[in-house]
């Protein structure tokens, strides 16, 4: 149990990582921002990462994501991948990145497995090998060891230990592990955003190499990339039968900054851009949304607003509501309750959404 340092309220739904309650984040944002900035500064200092996106007016600009870092001489980008040395950016490139990979037998526990080609055969025979789950085939899961945001509840937070220290790996190494039983590649992490030039080039190489076989290109992302990269993602996923899974952390911008350290404006804009393209290939769905139900911070109001936003584009966009497990700096919060999760499902459906699922059911209390 923690105390909100703004209003003095105590609750097990207030995380010690922030020491601010949801109500004060929304209504007392100027006071709450002091504690929010401190929380993210401390969480990143442990891993040698900048407390906020560098903004040196004389620094070199990186425009890959919403942070648009201006990196000073000798400094590093917010994601930790790029360094300004003598006025030039060094780090990863289109041909090398920081990542790991593994084969995941299909069907897998992907956010979209209930509506994707590999999980249920949607799009057969053009984009799927079978009318149902693709048993006998596998997903190549590519985990990027960097991220453009700073979730205090990150379930894969260990990647931060690798961002600055792990060796770079080359593009051909990744392309070579795509074999005849690989029916999809999914980029996640961390997040693919800071390494999108690499991921996109690797995808083009893999698709060229696979000849006349099915190979879907999928993404799990926070959606903070620049528009040019987003458009290339859309094209490659549309043509290959893959899906783009957007994690909509919250609706309220200040709450999003509290939970992730970064605004959600770019994410919302990018979601809208993809939504305008989904009718070009209705099945399998091009766009899938998800929200982690963080106790005490993601409430019914957030789900109602997110759901209304999604439905305003297309009521058939799939939406997954995910049960929370205590991780990283928010390990003091409880599990998501079953009652709350299914109440959120009703709210999403009342907003007009036709394909809503509660995920991580085994974690619900």
C-alpha cells in the first residue's frame, strides 16, 4: 500500500513507483508531474539511459520516433541505441541491430492469435496454410532490445540490461533462420520502433527469399514511429497477410506520460492512419488493439474512451483487454480482477466494438 503524495490518500491501488493516484494524475497534473518525472528518471538511471529525450538545440536530430531526440556531443538517444560522436550518429543501422530470436510453435500466445492467420486460419488459402490453427508451422519471434518509451510496469524489462551492452547482430543472421516451416515473423520487445529501418530491410529480404511461400510480417508495438516508417510497415503487412498490433496504454495523455514517460499523441495519430487502410484487406485483420488493465490506473473511463475511439474508425477492429501481472517498478500492484476485466469487455462492446476478448485470463483474480 502506498500514499498519494498529492492528496494524501492511501491505497493498494497506488504504486510506490509513482506515489500518485489516478485522480490526482488527471485533476492535479501540475503537482503530479513532479513525481512522474522523478519516477521515470530513477527507473532509467539504473540502466544508464537518459531520464528524458535529449533536446540539445545543437544536437543531432533523430526522427525515428515521437521523441525526436536532439542528441548532444557525447550523449545518447532516449532508446540508448545512438550516440553522437564528433557530430555523427553511431550505433545500430539498417544492416545491424540489437535483438534476439526464437521459434514459437503455432498457434502461439500472440495478442492476435484469436483472429490471425496463424492462430485460426483466417485469410486461408492466400495467407494461411490451413483453415484452422497452423499446427506444424512456427512463428519467428524477434525481440528487440530497446524501446522508445519507459513503461513502469514493463513485463520484459530485462531488455534494458542489454540495450547498452549487448553486441550488434547482422541482418543476414536473422534472414537465414527463416525456413520452410516459418509462416510468420513477429517483431516485438522492447519495441521494434527504434530499430524499424533494420526490421523493414530484414523483412524485405526474407520475403524475397521465401519465393512463393506464405510469410506474414507482424508487429507488436507502442505505435510511436514516424509516419514514413509506419507507411512502410502497413504496406509490408498488407501484402504479406500480417497484422500490426498497437498497444494503447491509456487514453488520457497525462496518464500515459505517468505510466510510460512519453505522450500518446503519436500513437493515436498512427492508429488512425492504419485504421483508414484496413478495408484494403479485411481478413486477416490488419490492425489489432490491446490495453493492459493496470489496477488503479486503467479504469472504466479509460477503456470507454479507448473503445469509443477504436469504434469511431471501424467496429470490427479486434480489441484485447489483457490481465495485469505485477512487474518491474509496479510490482506492488495487485492482479487485475476477473470482475473488472469482464466489465471492461462489456464497456468496449457497449461502445460498439464487435470483436473484444479478455486475455491473460489465467492471471485474473
